C-alpha cells in the first residue's frame, strides 16, 4: 500500500501498498483498509491499521537511514529517465521497513513528489520502487523530467516504532508521525498520515495538525472535539536522510556510478 504523507505542497504553503504524504489516498482519497499509496501531503493508508506486522525497532547498530539510500534513489531515477541499465544492488542494509521517498526541487525545496508505504519492504526493492513511484505517480504533480535533475533533492524516511495512541493528543510535534483513522461525514472509513516533520515545518500544534489531517483525509464537516475524540491514532517515528543532486554528483565522481 502506498501513501502520501509529507505535508502539502509546502502548504502552498506496484506491488506493494503505497501512500502519499499529505494525508489522503494518493493525493486525495479515502482508504478502505486495503493497501494503497501514500504521497507527500496526502496519503492513502490501506494496511495502516495492520501496523502490528511492521518493523517496530531499529537495526542492530541503532541507525537505519544512510546517505547511500539517497544516492541509490538518484541512480534509479537517472537510469529511468535516460532508459539506461538499472543500477547495481546497493551496499546498505536490506532489512524490511516501511518507507517514504520525497523529491523536492530548487533552493526552497518545493515538494515535487512523495509516496511511500506502511508495509515493511526490503529496502533495496522498496527504495527502487518508490524512487520511481514518487517521481512519476504522485497525482498532484506532473512527472519529473530529466531537465529537473540538477535541481532535485531526495529524502528517504524509514519508519519505525509504531504505537497505538491513547487518544488524539497522545503524540509529540516534531517527534512522531501520525496516522489517523476516522469516519467521513457520510460514514465511510478514512485514513490519513503526516510524517514527523510536517507539523514542525508548517508551524502547527497538535490540534492544528489533526484538523489539517482530517481535511486532507476528506472530512468535509465541522471539526468538533467529539470528531477529534473519535479518531483512532497510531504514532510512529522516522529516520530521515536527505541528499541533493550536487551531493549525488560528487559521490558519483568520487566512487563511480554504482
């Protein structure tokens, strides 16, 4: 299942389930519990309610995310855009984790695409899949082009430590990502997510974040305290690494294309 959950367009501010990072299915839908895409700013969360099967801890050395993951995403994107041979298998760990890939562009790092999955995947195949999916399949954006490569930045988020919250306030801004499940005005079940950095980047407190996520998930009615109290919330943490095209190019020159 794929999902989008990185925020909104800076609040302008497939084989596995995926989601976009804004909190609505693939940029603006609902989720019925099946696997779906999550994209930055909006995310679909089928399968999120089955978070118990996800990897809840860290790797043995305590850190999973590594710059090599960002370099690999650039390798994958470059080979796809130029119809060249796919990159060789990367050297970083191939453990299973839920993950998101976010593309941004320019000095102000405007969101260009973000999709990931809450289903644990081997990192090699997961990053290979979502580097492409987030670059070309985020419905809020046109596909990334070769002309944009030199202005791109990529972030890889590895999701860990999924926990059921006591209530909608049982999480910390800047520490936790959140996934909410609620019922729409018409009674259908909806899910939505934001990665840990979204609330901080937007300057939101917990209530503002919840209310924004309800809207992103398709809730049209008046957001009352009763609506918030009826939310089912799962909190999680994220390890994030970001690299620019310049970082990638320097790495490529020093190490050769992997």
